[in-house]
């Protein structure tokens, strides 16, 4: 699986203070960083964020670069610029800017840790990706996207029971619909087509036009094929 549009939407940082549960250490960092963002930088950052959230990552880049030029000590533009580059498939540039955000916040801003972890995940560096996610969840233990990222990594490592717990935890904390597809993949690997059907149906109900719809339909088709002989044998 790969990070989806929902992943980017959740991790995009608006100008307003990040509202997820944070440690006092994170709050202190955020407060200091807010003071480092002058008016012209705010304008550039806000415009870039608007474009990014509307799906125009390419156009958002120049605005984030302008914000960085005006406020090089602020982590916010680096974080969203990294997301823009990630959307554009420029992994090296994304990793560089996530790392800059991490450095500026002294590893206290969980979303940048999650973002960088997904680049390592895409590069099949699962062990280091997990270290970053674990660090982010230590700062923000209620993070839905963090738990989802952890589940993806655990699945890729073959730790299916742990991955299932992480997916269920993600849904329990915030209704992470993409986690249903992760569950479906887990249930497919554990030869439970009935559960796959239920997982996919739940995903399609919550996100009928979601980014993972093609994967959902493929999983649904394979589960139906697997169940068909079983159904026929009952008649």
C-alpha cells in the first residue's frame, strides 16, 4: 500500500496552531515557531497551503519557498513543502524538508516524523520507518495517522497481528477509513475472505470514491472468487 490523499490531507499543517493532542514539549515548540512567522511569510504560507489542500501541489511549491525565504527558522513551511514534494513524487526533496522541520522542532513535531517515515516506507526501509513512527507516537499517542502508518509498516514486516491491532486502533481513535483496506489485506493473507468482504464494504461505505477504491474492488473480487466454491458446495 502507499500513502493516500487522506494521508496528505491529515498531515497538511494549516496556519492555525496544530490541534491534535500534543505533549507540553510540542506545545512549547509550536508556540516559539509561531512567533518566527512574519506577516508576509504567513501570506505566502497560507496561499501555498490552500493550493496544496486543493490538490495543486506543483503551484504550492513557490509559495512555501517564499515563506521559507522570509522565515527560515520556522518549521511550518518546510513541513508543507515536504508534503507538496511527496505528492509530486520528489522523494529526496520531500525527505530533505521533513528532516529540516524535524531538526527545527528538535524532533518534537510528530507529523513531520510520520511524513519522513512514509518516505522510508516507500523505499522499503521498514526498520528505520518504524523508529520514526514510534518516536512520533511517543509525542502524539492519539494520532490516527501515526497508528495507520505503524500498521502499514508492521504489515510490510510480516507482523500481521500487530498490524491488525494498529489498524483497529487507528479506526477507534478517528475513523481512519483507509485502515479498512489494510485490514482487508491482512485478512486476505490470513485466508479469511468473509472478513475481507466486510472490510471492503465498510471502506466503500465511508469512502465510496476514496483513493483506495481500485484496491478495494480488487480485494472484493478476489474474496468473492474464493467464496464462490464454498457457496456452491453448500447447495
